[in-house]
């Protein structure tokens, strides 16, 4: 069994910023950086949710 990967808040924010560019899909960015598209989509929701601190955990 493999270990669970942890990503820094900075990595998550940079990945989400890559999805903000026109003509770039979440799936394409996720593939390019080696993560699942649904994970990147979740990170986008966390950042965009008003009144919530994104990535407050340790991973």
C-alpha cells in the first residue's frame, strides 16, 4: 500500500491559479502536475468558498 501524498498550501494555490487561465481545463492541469482532476476541483472550491480559510489542515 502506498503512502498518502501531502501537498503544501503553496502548491495547492499555485495549481489552482494554473486553472484560472483561459483555454486551460482543470483536467489538463491536473494531468500535467500528476494529481486527480477531482482533487484539483476540490481545491478550487475550497479557495472560492466565501468566509472559509482554504487549506487549514496539515496536508
